[in-house]
C-alpha cells in the first residue's frame, strides 16, 4: 500500500491532485482544514484497512509530538516522537483486529439507516416478486389450455407456484382433454410415495403428529391390516398417550377387539426396556400423544423416540387442514426424521390439492391414505395416480353436498 499526503488551497484542487497522482482507485483516508490555511488530504493506493489505520495513527502521534512544546528542547521532542511512532507501528494481534472488525460491522448493521435500507430492499423485492408472478400468470392465461389447467388446479386447492409450474409444461396447442391428462400426469409424477408397504417389514413404528389427526384409529387400522396377513399374535401395541383423556382407553379397546396386547409407557426411560420385552413381536406400533407444532412438550416427545434408538417414525397429516398449517407441522416434526407420512381425513376435504402441494414441496413420501373410521377397511396404500384422480372426485362431492344443503335449506 502506498500512502501520500496532498496539500492544496481548496478541497477540489486537493482531490484533483489525488486523482492525477494516484488514479481513480485511490482511497481517501482522511481530510482536514489546516490552521495555516488550505486543506490536507491523505490518500492511498493498494488499500489495506489495518495497515492504513496504524500508519495514520503513527502520523498523528508524530505530528502531535512535533507540535508539543517541552522544555528539554528539540532532541527530547524527537525522542518522544520516535517512541510514539515505534509504538504505533507495532501490529496488533489478529484476534484484536478481528474483534475490532466485528465491532465495526455490528455497529454498522445495527445502525437505524442500515435497518431502514434493509426494510426498503425487502419491500422492493416483494413488489418485484409479485409483479413477476402476475406477469407470468398473465402470459399463461393468454393460452387457453394453460388457463384451463390453472383454473382447475386452483379450484382443487393447489398452491399458486405448483399450479403455474404445471401449467407452463402444458403445450399451448393441447386440447382440453389432453391438457387435463398432462396436468394429472405431471401432478402424479411430482408426488413421492413409499416403494414398499412400511408395516410389511415389521419392526417398531411410531405415528407422530398434531392432536386430532387420527393417530390412534390409524394405529388400529395398521394393526388389523398386518394381522390379516400374519395373525394377531405377531402385533403388539404401545401407547405413550397417557395424559389425554380417553387416549389409552381407546387404544386398549382396539387391542381387545383385535386380540393384541397393549403396553402403557409413562416415563422416558421406560420405553427402551418395554421394547426389549416386546422383541418377540414382529410388529410393534407406538401411539404417541398429539402436540401442536408450538407445544414445548413436542421436543420431549421426539427425544423419547430418538433415545429408544430403534423406532421408525411416520408423520400423520390431516388432508382437511390448510396448506400453511401443514407446512408448519412438517417443519416442526422434522426432528422425528419421519420416513414418510400417512394422509388422513381425505374424505373430509374438497380441496385435496392443498395437502398434496405441501407433500410435493417437502418431498415427503406418502405411505398410506385413510378416508373413514372403519377398521381396517378405510386405509389404503398410497398410489400417486389414484391420489391425483381423487382431486376431481372430492371437489365434485363437496360441490354436490353444497347444492343438496342449499336445496334442503330452501
């Protein structure tokens, strides 16, 4: 780095001297008005911030020493000046420089002007994204086949981003029937389903998910499904849902109906020993209590399951929930490391596209689909093409129910 001082009668002349001597890449280190008149500018090329700071400090100490009036005379002044320069030229340790740099960066980031700038940039980005989205949708709607696909997917509850991506892939010259076939095919291709039936390989499987999604009933359906192929003696049921009113009683009732033992777990350290005792059973199904995504007890529940060390988890998601709510559930239960999900309450929604959009976005495999309370009839292996075909079926069923209700009210 090369540092040079320029003195001129005015600031404009001084800056011109800097530019002429050091070029347009010169960095202004300091500027000040001189007591004797004129302006002083210190500039540098090949700028190094740390070196510049210490060089300037040395210069300031040197000037201060020279301007100090002391009785011992000039030799004493020079000695003090040289000592100050030597002290200033000692390079601080790297950790000191790093701390100083972090302090400056924090002060800059926390400055109200910077925060206001960030807010303005964020608003501009959101505005640009909305404009770009609107422009993209207008272009899609200019083509009849794509506009029809957009309308269908929106009516099924699919989110806008997924609808636009599928509509864009539909050829502009496609007739309505072909456009719909392509739409359903792309939707099915985007869905991920488990390749094998999870319970077929046995082991220990726990269902996790928020409250009221049908975990206990789904546990009974899975147990009955496995029992039909292998016999009830190969299945054991476990409940950790001992606090919810009626939770353990419900599973106990299913256990008696199916002829399967039910074990209650009250403490975290009791789960692993209980699983050891049940090792002779080919399939052990664990029913867990339902916690909301923001419930503090959720972390404790997930810790229980991880501590056991042998539990495969599946997330239970209700198809009749709103997309943003399902998004939050998937994020919050990610700590359970679910192998896949079970989509419940499919018969209770007319907008299945909302749940399917969430599954596609998170690439979460679907293992089973349930659509009723009957055990074990109302559970099926998830198949992508069947799920997308139900988009239209459920929409029409919901519409028919609305029409019937209106007619009855009239």
